[in-house]
C-alpha cells in the first residue's frame, strides 16, 4: 500500500545513489548494518546517520541529516515509528528526493506530509529485499 512497484523501482534505480541511513551504527546485529551492506553491493553510497556519528562500511557518519555537508538522494529510516515522522520532515528540509521507512516503520501522517512536499516515499518495506527483485 505504501510502496507500489513503480515508486520502489524509481527510488532504487532512478533518483541517485547517495543514501543516508538513519539509525546505522557499527552494531552488526542491527538490521541497518546488513541492509547498508546490501545497498553498497548494489552501488549505493551509504552515509550513516546516528547520534554517535560512527564510521560504518568505510563511510564517515554524521549525528543528524542536517550535519551531512553534501546532497542526499534517499533517506532510509531505521528508527521506530514514533520518531520516523520527524526524520521524514528533516529529509524534506535537507532536500532529499525520497524517504524510505523500513519494515515495521509506519507513520501515515508523515507519509502524507512527505508526498505533499514532493518527495517519493515507501513505507514498511526493505530495500535489501526489493533491490535484488528488480533484476
């Protein structure tokens, strides 16, 4: 419902390759770590966004989206649904082209705001599952 095939394909193949992954840290047990690895394998630049601003997968991390000193194409959100809406708003303010809420992350009001701001959005899906299906 919150991610038709055309939107998923557009985000994964047509909007640019710089992905800010909010919630990505050096904790290899977290889903964000593995998903970032898959995105990198498919040619994406993965920028960690986490309060600790750790370097992950060889890429400098930042404490917030606003701290990233370059353009970001897609913001991939690995925070719980209560916090995700604020991240979507930050993504729009940053000038991102799309927001992707991971599996289990749902905020319908944020979805509506983000789409109204002109960004593409997918919610409750995983790019690491979707990208290999594109062929």
